[in-house]
C-alpha cells in the first residue's frame, strides 16, 4: 500500500508543532529579559530614564543599527556617527545606556517582540499601593497559542483526508474485489472522523500539549535565576543599611502595610519628611540625595518650609519583588498571624545599601516553607480547628503545619 502519501506531511507538521512550541517560550523570554535588563530605565508606553520603547523599530533606520545600539550604545555613539542616536543622547542629557554584551541577537529579537506586542496592564490589577514600578505585561495570551494549533490541525485534516482517499483508491486498483467492502465515495465528514480517531492525530495532540507544558516549565525554571538577586538602582540612593541597620528604624515604621494588609507598601515621601525636615545631609552623598526628596515634595530647605502651590512629583521606586498576577500573597497573614520575620523571606535587608531579591519567590519556595513550618495552633480561626485539635489530643498527629491547614491547596495561592 502507498503509505508514503501520508508520511511526508506528517514530518513537516511535527516540525511546525515543535517550532511553534519553541516560539511561545521565546516570547515569554522577551518579557523576562526586558524586566531584568531594561525595565529599570525604560517603560514601553511612557518615558522613564530612557525613552518609551513603543514603535521602536520604526524609529531606527535599520534593524542592524538598532541591535548594535542595544548591545553597546556608548560604542555605537563613538563609532557610527549616527545623527539620530547622537541627538537622542543629547536629548537625554548624555545619560549613558548600559551596554549589554551578554545579549545575543535572539535575545534582543525576543525583547523587541515583547515590546511590539505589549498591552498595557488593566487598571483593576492595581490598588496595592505601589509607587511606580517596572513595566508589566501579561504573559503570552493563550489565544495566540491556540490559533496556530488550530491551523496545524486543519492542515493535518486535509493531509489525512487526501491520504485516506489515496489509500482507498490504491486498494481498489490492486484488488477489484474490495469494491464490495469499500464504500464508493467517503464523505468529508467520514474522512474527518477517521482522521480524528487516527493514532497519529492523538499522538500529535499529546506531543503538542507536552511541548507546551515543558516549554512553560522550562521557562519558569530559568526565570527564577533571573529574578533572584534582582537589584535595580533606585531613583534616590536610599539605604536600608543606614536607616534600618545603623539608625535602627523599625521596618514597620515605613512599611506600614506589612502587619495590616496584603501589601507592605513603599512609604510615601511624607514619612521621609518626618525626619528629613531636620536631616538635610547624609554621611555618603552630602545634600544631593536628600535634595531629591525636597525637590519632589517642594520643601524649601533654606527657609525651612514647604513651597506654596507646588506640584509634587512622585518618586518612581522600581519594584523589586513581583509575583505573577495569578498568585495571591498576603503580608499580614505571614507577618502578623504566622509571626514570620521579614528577614526570613527578604534576607538581611538591614545590611543592604541597595535592596535585592533574596528569595526565588518560586512556587516550590512557598510550598517548602508551608510543609516545614508549624502553625501556632492556639489560634482558633482555622476552618477545621475542631477536627485537627481532636487529632492532636489523641496523638494521631504531633503538630500542625501550614500544609495541615490547607496551605498547599492550589486555590489558596492561585486566583
Ligand atoms: C541605565 C538605564 C538604561 C537601561 C538599563 C537601558 N536603557 Fe535603553 N536607553 C537609555 C537612555 C538614557 C536612552 C536615551 C539615549 C541615551 O541617552 O543614551 C536609551 C535609549 C534606548 C533606545 C533608543 C530609543 C529611541 O527612542 O530610539 C533603545 C532602542 C533602547 N534604549 C533599548 C534598550 C533595551 C532593549 C534595554 C534592555 C536590554 C535598555 N535599553 C536598557 C537608558 C537605558
Ligand atoms: C525609612 C523608611 C524605611 C525603613 C525603616 C525600611 N524600609 Fe524597606 N523600603 C523603603 C523604601 C523607600 C523602599 C523603596 C526603595 C528601595 O527599594 O530601596 C523600600 C524597599 C523595600 C523592599 C523592596 C520592595 C520591592 O520593591 O520589592 C523590601 C523587601 C523592604 N524595603 C524591606 C524592609 C525591611 C525588611 C525593613 C526592616 C529591616 C525595611 N524595609 C525598613 C523604606 C524603608
Ligand atoms: C513569607 C514571606 C515574606 C515575609 C515574612 C515578608 N515578606 Fe515582604 N514580600 C514577600 C513577597 C512574596 C513579596 C512580593 C509580593 C507581590 O509581588 O505581590 C513581598 C513584597 C514586599 C514589598 C514590596 C511591596 C509589596 O508589598 O508588594 C515590601 C516593601 C516588603 N515585602 C516588605 C516586607 C517587610 C517590611 C516585612 C516584615 C515586616 C516583610 N516584607 C515580610 C514575602 C514576604
Ligand atoms: C526616622 C527618621 C528617618 C526617616 C523616616 C527617613 N530617614 Fe533618611 N536619614 C535619616 C538619618 C538619621 C540619616 C543619616 C544622617 C547622618 O547619618 O548624617 C538619613 C540619611 C538619608 C539619606 C542620605 C544618605 C547618604 O548617605 O548621604 C538619604 C538619601 C535618605 N536618608 C533618604 C530617605 C528617604 C527616601 C526616606 C523615606 C523613604 C527617609 N530617608 C526616611 C533618618 C530618616
Ligand atoms: C517562611 C515560610 C513561608 C514562606 C516562604 C511562605 N509562607 Fe505562606 N504561610 C506561612 C505560614 C507560617 C502561614 C500560616 C499562617 C497562619 O498561622 O495562619 C502561611 C499561610 C499562607 C496562606 C494562607 C493559608 C491558609 O490556609 O489560610 C497563603 C495563601 C500563603 N501562605 C501563601 C504563600 C505564598 C503565595 C508564598 C510564596 C510567594 C508563601 N506563602 C510563602 C509561611 C510561609
Ligand atoms: C503556597 C502557594 C502556592 C500553592 C499552594 C500553589 N502554588 Fe502554583 N504558584 C505559586 C507561585 C508563587 C507561583 C509563581 C512562580 C513563579 O513565578 O516562578 C506559582 C506558579 C504556578 C504556575 C505557573 C508556572 C509557571 O512556570 O509560571 C502554575 C501552572 C501553578 N502555579 C499551578 C499550581 C497548582 C496546580 C497548584 C496545586 C497543586 C498550585 N499551583 C499550588 C504558589 C503556589
């Protein structure tokens, strides 16, 4: 029999499937790369330290120049003599952009891809009292993934119905008797039915799903390494070592939300001014850094009072810790109810001049702690308190961990 008719497109189709799976991983990479390398200075839809990056490809004469610029802009300025780049550099007060020799062409392509497809986050996601923050894009829309998948299925269906037709014809040619058992014409619907039930179709779907799952798992795993240790430069050189360490200011004096609510909240400049009305000079930077606070709130240090009718400028602190939107994390649940110290999750903040992300913030990290940590069981608000208490009393269990009260159930952490 002429099985060959069907097997050629199969290989091609398999490759398409693998390519698409690979591409979706790439697109997610772009977001991670952007956040890790560019978000400290660039937003996509707003000017930050550098220009908004929306529509960036249209502004550059060639893709090649754009890539060269991103890899090493100081070198580009020196060597290329590009009037557009020089003017831009002047416009941004000669602020040098970091060089990224570690980024390959594929990485830059992924970043630009992410920039091109960026959708501003919806307003409802806010309200956590963040002051500023890195640009946030939702992950890859599953629809973009389904569309090519559907296309592939259609191509498969056509190929198969052709193959089935060919098979039947060749069977008829070889063995005229088969006319009796084989139908004269097979309707499209029947062909499609055969296609759907075929082993290969099922195999293709399984491979497709596996690629997707492994792709996103792999992506998740690599992203951990990128976020852990994330330490962007902040707009004011605020030092936790100086404030929380040397001057022993309590964390909760500034991060008022930690005991009360979901988010810890970055303090407003009014809290800074409680002290900095009086303290106008620091040990390291003299008056320059504290002057930025004054400039933002409109404080006239010479006269010792606020400037009237001053339009305050918010300081855009760069958000360091950032869980994906589908994860629910609540500070007061941990700090107040669980009695966990900030340092357990954030490291020795009081020794950091610049804060960095100490923990991976991965799912495994949350769950490991929930498995190990015993809860203070005097608290009666737990839903199955009675039942668990009974078990504790008759020695069935020795203690109750966070897992015991349901802390590893998916819906506790996922919306
Ligand atoms: C330290 C801050 C900083 C970082 C980090 C940074 N940039 Fe920039 N970028 C700038 C500034 C400032 C400019 C404006 C030109 C100048 O002053 O050099 C700029 C300009 C650009 C431009 C040209 C914009 C235009 O309007 O034509 C592109 C493209 C760009 N950056 C891409 C990136 C990408 C991609 C990353 C991350 C891989 C990145 N930048 C990281 C500061 C930064
Ligand atoms: C005087 C006020 C003040 C005190 C006291 C203070 N912080 Fe902060 N904290 C800030 C400001 C301002 C920022 C934002 C700038 C930065 O990241 O350095 C911040 C940022 C942070 C961040 C990073 C937030 C993010 O973007 O993800 C963590 C974590 C943090 N603080 C923890 C602590 C802990 C733990 C303590 C006590 C040991 C503490 N802070 C004490 C003012 C304060
Ligand atoms: C059980 C771990 C844990 C403990 C304990 C903890 N944090 Fe956090 N913190 C996190 C996580 C996770 C995030 C990221 C939250 C997000 O992105 O939604 C975060 C974010 C923050 C932020 C950024 C703003 C925000 O709320 O998203 C600040 C500031 C902060 N923590 C300060 C503190 C301080 C101060 C304490 C102690 C009083 C503390 N944290 C205790 C895990 C912890
Ligand atoms: C409870 C009092 C207090 C609060 C609140 C406070 N500071 Fe300070 N700050 C100090 C003291 C004390 C110094 C150090 C003065 C010295 O040692 O000479 C200082 C120094 C500084 C310096 C100078 C650093 C240097 O090395 O030159 C900066 C910048 C600064 N603070 C920023 C902030 C910001 C931003 C906030 C609000 C998020 C803030 N401070 C809130 C007490 C405070
Ligand atoms: C250092 C240990 C530790 C880490 C890390 C930790 N947790 Fe927890 N978590 C606890 C403790 C302890 C409790 C129980 C508080 C109590 O007694 O109710 C808790 C409770 C919770 C609860 C409520 C569970 C319930 O059944 O009521 C949620 C939701 C939660 N954590 C989410 C998270 C998420 C999301 C992360 C990771 C981003 C995380 N936790 C990381 C220790 C931790
Ligand atoms: C204690 C909190 C917690 C529990 C319980 C939990 N998750 Fe998660 N999950 C997280 C956090 C935090 C992340 C984000 C990790 C990251 O960004 O790397 C996450 C991410 C994910 C992701 C996305 C993976 C990725 O690579 O982006 C999936 C899917 C997921 N969780 C499924 C589940 C399922 C299914 C369960 C129940 C068996 C579950 N989670 C239970 C905290 C939790």
